[in-house]
C-alpha cells in the first residue's frame, strides 16, 4: 500500500513559510498555505541569502541569481567619517562554504518561491495559497484553525510561519494549557518580543543615479559589495541587488531619535505621515558627505521605518501538531543577516524530518525532534547577532577589531552548515532508536 501523504496547513506566506510549503510539497504531502494579508501587498526591500541559506534554496530548485540576485563579492567597513577600516574578498566563499552568499530583492525571491509552489507538476500534489485569511482560533492538538469568516480547516500538521505578530501563539495563550505536553513560545518563560532600542530606515535607490555623482564618488561602483558605515550608536548598511541595478540601504539608530512609539503591538514597517527622509538626514547628519548625498537620493515615499524587536529564546517551538518556524519561533536582530537564513533553515529541517511516508501518528514526536534539532544552533546564532548589534565605545578601536575577528571566527560555523543534511541525519538516528 502506497504511503498516505500528510495534510499540511502552513500559516504565513513569507520566505520561511513558502520554503517550508515547497519542501513539503516536494515530499509528496498535500499543502495549503494561508496568509492574512491581501494579494499584491508583499513589501520589503532586499534580503541577504547567506551561504547556509543559498544552498537550501537551490535544493528547492530555486535559482536566485537567475532572478536577479547578486553574488556577494566583498565585505567592507568604514567609520562614520568615511575612513576604510576593513575589506574582505568573498570571491572564494564557495570554496570555503560550498555556496556563496547572494543579495536578493525580497519581492523577487518571494515571487519565485510562490511561483514554484503553485506550478502544476504531475509528480507532486497540487498546493494551494489563500490570501486574506484571518485566523481567530487554533487547536494545536488537532491541528485545526478557525477563520474569521466562520470556516475552519483541519490537518495532520500545522506550521506557524506568520512572523513576529504570531497570530497562532497569541490565541494559543488563551486556551487551557494544563493538559499540553509542551507549550508554545507565548507560554514559556514569558518569552515575548520586546523593543531592542533600535530602529532602522530602509529603502532602495536606483544605482544608476549614483554612478556619476561627483559627491558620492566611487562608493557605489563595486558590484556585489556589502558595506557597513559605523557610528557610535548608529550604522548604515549598503549593498547592491537586483542585477546590480538597485542599492539597498538600512540605516539603524536609537529608536528614540525617530520617535517610535513604545506600543508592544507595533511590529513591522511604519509608513505614516511623518517625514521619514527628513528625520533620517538629521539623525545621520554627522556621517561622511558621500553617504549623506546617497541618502538624499531616496524618494521620500519609499523610506520606511522598521522597529527592531528582540526576544529571549523560548524553551519550546512546538505543541501537539503545531510547529513554529522563522520569526514566529524566534525573531532575529539583523546584525549578522541571518533572519531569513534561519527561517529557511527551519523550513529545511521540517522538510527533512517529514519525508514522504511519515505516519500521521508520528507528527507530534517528529515536531519535538525538529525542536531539539534546531534549538541549539538557532539560539547561538541569535545570541551572536545580538552581541554584534551593541554600540561601539567612542575611540575604542580595539573593541571594533575584536568584534570583527569574532565575526570571522563564527563564519565557518554559520555559513558552512547544511541544515537539511543535519536534520536528515538526526532523523536517521531517531528512527534507529
């Protein structure tokens, strides 16, 4: 008798949710994805696919470079005044870590994943993607969700990938927990998101407009360059993306300077009536004139304010038939560019642990295996990213150098990892008892 595929509901159609859904579909399972936003509202500037994530995306059949992603050739660091501190050649990264990192337009990689998930394929069950799906209740033991329109869906496996807003865990916290064998993050150690003290302006600039600008000079000429400009308590990231036609800028600063409210519910981007561009130029007014000129090229309507949230790692990321991935499990600060990468690693782990032939009765135990497999590595990268985001002391060059050396020491651990292979090996050991 042929193995019966699992019925899977994935809540959230971000990069992590779509990667997980695509992997499970390729395993032969029946997958339905539900997203609370409306179609066509996917936002975001650019995203880093580090070597550990790029290889996993390739395994799903996604060619990010074909869709415009730019190979990351170089990492440079400057002081706020424009003094070059460090330059690292990354052209041989693939020799060190098997895959090289790429710099992607977020909308492009999202579109490609969505297209691959929904593409008809006689060898795989058809997948479904539903937008405007507002969930009002969840039963993790039964893998059942209730929608605002009164309809409900039930499955064998429920994946929570709805980001830091955590619709699933918000409603789970209202249910009785005394009979649960394990709890989700909303009920463990009061582990909830909190403001990190930093926010970031982010936007894209047409690179062509910068190339012959006398003030900007040559700082945008190198393709595939990722550069960081360090102030004491603020910093700017800049890198090319989308066939080197666009520049992505992320301008991190103390959140009190951009008047971000202290509401615990204000997640994601803000694009209200305030003049973000004017505030940004004031906050970074003491930076090098070249980078300031670049900031002035931003279209005011394109500048979005992004509050950076932190969270202490929870003890659990699964309950019953529900498993959390990506920011729904543990949101990452951006300081090492591993937020999307770890969401993709979570998705790869789920894919490896739930191959074709997985029995419905095994789902809760396999989710606990997923939790055990991911927790140590995820927590360590989270802690390292947090440490890299700490402010620099004025005039303390040794601290900056030590931080750079620590980052280079961590690179093999982070970038040389294959989570699919690791999780598959853990499953093999688990099956052998």
